[in-house]
C-alpha cells in the first residue's frame, strides 16, 4: 500500500476542507477492500476433466431439499477398502486437484459433515456402523459411494459376510465407479452432489 501523506497533518492545508476529495477517496479505497473472489467455481479445471472417465458418475438420487453450497465438509468412512480408493481420495487435497477451492474439506466428526464418503466392500459387520455415522449427520446430508466395491461389492461380491451394495443401507446420492476411481472423477462426483449436475455434462438440463 503506498504511503498516503495527509496534506492537513503535513501542514500544507489550513483545514480538512481544503484537502482534495480525491485524497479521502484514495484513503477509503485502501482501507475498504473488496473481496478478491466473487464467483465460486463450479467446474473442474480442463486438465482434471481430461483425466476423468465420462461414464464414471452416476447420480443415484436427486434430493429435493436445498444443500449448502459454499462450504461442504466430508466424512470419509472406510467400510473395508484395500486402500486403493483412499489413495485417490487423499489426492483431492493435493495442489493438482485442490478441492478446497470448491469449498470441500474433510472433517473427523459426522456431526459436522455434509457428505458421507464410503469406500470399500460393505460387510455385515460394517452395516450398523454405517447406519450410526449416517444418523449422526445433520440434514441436509448426502452419500457418495466411492469405488466399485461400495457400489456393488466389486471383486468381493458374493463372498461370505459381504452385503454387496451400499444403496440398500443408506440413500446413495452419487456413485463414482472405478477400481479405484481417479481423483478427477471423485471431484466430479462431489461437484455433482453440490450442484445436482455433472460438470462434464453441464450442457444437459437436469430435471428434478
Ligand atoms: S474399488 Fe478397487 S481400489 Fe477401491 S477398495 Fe475396492 S478393490 Fe480397492
């Protein structure tokens, strides 16, 4: 900020009324700052879009209640993953994907969470825990089924103790397919939940 010397205090003006109004305007301009970002981005970078699979995102449900848009907390629940999905999920906070610019962040508490992200194969032992975490979340809340295991059991489907699909346990809003899905697809899935539309298919109107 450049130094603003007051002509009144410097003794070159006899009264504050003699000071040019532009001095006061410059003074106000430097102490009242407009926000630097006024438009919230709604689509991933083209580079992220290029790494995405157009068929990966499936919107399973279209909730009609409004959803908080500017700041969305994610609670991740590992229901029995091989950690492949977690590796990709953790890249969302890297500089390449930087999901915080869209308003997303992780939270350890279900009570603070807006979106429940579930990875891994759904076993019978995890069903009550998934119910418990989902019930602790405050409405409006959404569920992201992340990876083939969470969607239909993947390679573990039919194994003893494996329930299979997450959709019969909690209401799944968006499913992101892949084993594992790419971070670009996960980001698209999150943006689809936030906006009710896939950013890569934004030309198509979505009817609720
Ligand atoms: S979908 Fe693939 S990467 Fe993800 S937990 Fe299952 S086996 Fe692992």
